[in-house]
């Protein structure tokens, strides 16, 4: 089980260099300590404070790092936080200056899965990080995701960091504390480093609008594969009830809730045991409708509170001849039933593929056989499919990481939008070609369906990267819209990558 260890350094006194005292840095350290405990569930015993009474020397820092290293395991997260005076590539300690890049390089080598370096000092954005290691064929998604280090800095190389007088904290640290403790960032019991940093950027944008003479541009650079997810609270997903029934002529394979606030709606997947006429299917649809009309199947607790005990207002039944049809969503036909509270003219609209059979509205799928052949005629071994899929995914992930690194520099204010567009042009082409290769892979057998879908979903998310900063699409979105869409796609990419990491354990 992984742990989080942290080393917090706040330097208030500078006798060797004669810099002005920064008494609020002591407040910063205590505020960050409380935020790590409350916001990320870090054990207080795993948090070390460097120095005493506002004095922190080079010796104190080295001792703190060695102590942290000795207690850090390979799957752990290590957090280093600094508040104090700084300059370009320099952090000021009580006994003199320390080279920032050298410190980052030392922390990078700490034997923890990921390292997070947080700097609240003037000119703290003057640093570089190494590239994300390429994901090669010999490496698994499991070892790649979440491994590496990230640096969060309070301002760019030309700016100074200030204080928030109302809170008696450094300005950036106030953003950090609010982001760490925000409950709005929790998704399925987790917070991500990405969401924490996004919140910091949001708080900084508001601050800069209100304090134009004290602006700070936060910097974020990372070579972590995907992002880091922190387990912050127990997550109990809502359990959707399972409806399954076998008869001599059909199987109710699944009943899915698709309720809205105003209507209770159910979608049933039905496997026909024998080839059936449409008249026979209509009779089965009526029988299934009557069986599931009062089924207590809901998406979430709110939906259950609205509809429990009530009959369904709308029921769809989708019919196939095998489990493959259900997995492929390739149905011979589907039926629709609505009660008298619904607009039947709307739901029972006539078209060239619809008909009413035995008083049942039924819509046929004229492409059923053709789709079946297209999906299942191209045969490939399980091993070859896994190998081909891994090869394309790994190339896509490497391209995505390169794209994100360039985009970060745009958000950090280092690249202009035009420079970003020029820089990602070859990546756009590479991602598009790989996405098309991924789509052309043979259809997976049903035991690989969920795994293959996870790879396909990740590929689609990465393909979105190539759309927003392509010159031919510039008139489609405003600059602000592009930023919003790209930020959303990065978060989706990291979630998809984490989901794939979990699934890959099953399909080694």
C-alpha cells in the first residue's frame, strides 16, 4: 500500500545573507501541513518540518531529505514544499543560497513512484524538468502511469511572489491550501494532481484580476505518466440492480436504467434462443415489458428516490441472437412501449424500417447481417490483437505526453498560442495516423471487449488533442474555449489512462 510522505520548509530568518525576515513563511508551513492532513489524508507522522523557529539551513534540508528517503517505498508519493526568499534558479536558506535545479535533480532520484515539488518564492519558475520517459514495448501501462515528478511554482522566472495580508499567508500558498482542501475536486473518492493544479490556476486568475499590480503566473511542469490520484475518502459506488432471467425461448440479459427526472425508463437487452419471426418477437417484447415494468433498477440514489415503486413509463427491448450481438450493440430489431403519459405519436413515428406488429411498435435493423460479418470475419489471435493494440496505444501515449508538455508551457506563458500550434503540428499528424490505425484493428473477442474498449476510448481522447490546436480548426473555437476543451481532454486522458492501468492487470 502506498503512502504520502512530505518535507515542508519555511525559511523566515536569513542571518548569513542579510535578507529581510519573512515571518509569514512559518504560517505557510503550518497551513500546508494542516491542508495535507485534511485534504489528502496524509498521516501527521509522515510530515516532517525542516528547521526550527523559522531557521532552516542547508544541513537541515539535507537531513530532512535523507530522513524522507529512508522512509520512502517504491510506490509512495513524496511531497517537498518550500516557502521563502528565492531568485532565478536559487532558493535562499538561513545559511546561504541553494541551487534550485540541483535540488530538483536530487529529489527526482528519490526512490518514490512520484515526487511533487512545490515552490513559493520569487522567480521560482526558473527551472527545467527532464522529458517523460518514453513508454516502450517492454514497459507496462501499470509501471508508467503515475510515475515521475512534477514541479509547481508560485510565479514565472520574471515575477515576485507576494503575501495575502487578510489570511497572513503567502499568496500562492493560500491558493494551494484551498485547492488541497476543496471537496469539490473529489471524484469517486479521489483527488488528482491535475485537478489541484487546475484549481490553483483558477484561484490565481481571480487574484490577478482583482490585484493587477500584484499578479503572479503559477507554473506547472510534469513528466509524470498521466497524473497522480490521491485516495481521500472511501468511495461506495451506487450498485445498479442486476436483472437476468432465462426462459425456453429467450434470455433477459440485462435491464439498464435510463430514467429522467420526469419519466421512469428502462432498456432491456434480450437474447433470442431461436430464429424468430417479427410476430414472435413482438409477443416476447410484450411478455418482457410486463415482467420488468416494476423493476427497481436505478442509476443512482436520487433516481431511486424519485421512481421506486412506480411503473415504467417507457420500455425499450433490444433483440439479438447471441451474447456477441449484445456486446456489439448489433440488434436484429428493437421495440418501444410507452404508457399514456407519453406522446405516442412522437415515440411511434413511422419510418422505412418501422412497423407495428401485434400492437407492438418494432424497428428493424437492415444492416444486422452485414455488421455481423464485418465485425467477426476478420480473425486474429488473442495474442496478436493484444500486441498490436499495445503497440499503437504506447505510441499514442508518448505523443500525448509530448503534446501535454508543450501545452503546459503555453499555459505557463512561455509559448504563445501561435508557437504552440507550430510546435504540435507534427504531433497532430502522428496522433491522427495512430488513431486511424487503432480504429482499423480487428474486432476483439468478447473476453477482450472491455479491455479493447478502454484502449479505443483512450485513443479517441488523445485524438481530441489534435483538433483544438490545428490551424484548419482555429475559427471553430475561441482561445478561451480551446483552453477549456484542452484542459477537459487532459483530465479525461488521465482518467482513461488510470482506468486502463487497472484493466491491464487482468489482461497481462
